[in-house]
C-alpha cells in the first residue's frame, strides 16, 4: 500500500492495523531496566501478603506501588 492510500484510509477512520508491522514497536521511556533492591524480611512478608490478596506477583505489586507514589508526587 502506498503512503497516500494509507493516509487516506487513516483519515477516513478505516482499519489500518493490518498494514502495520508492530513487531519492533517500542514505547518511549518504557524499556525495562533491571534494578536490585534489598528489603527487610518483614517488608517482603507484607508485600507477599498484599500481592496474594490482589492476585498479582510481588514484582507487579512493587511496580504498581512505586508508580502510584511517583504519579502522586508529580502533581
């Protein structure tokens, strides 16, 4: 498909996703970077209890809590 046809289809609200190759798509500033954090045992136990209550892995809970805190600070 030529660019002009693609743009026309997009502008008209047509379905264009089948023409896109998203295999190498990236979200800016969302690339993972590994960090190591040491927590006291009592904190890990509390995190695990809360993660189990929510039905999510510990890592997901930590990400969610940190993101929530950072978003609140950005206000």
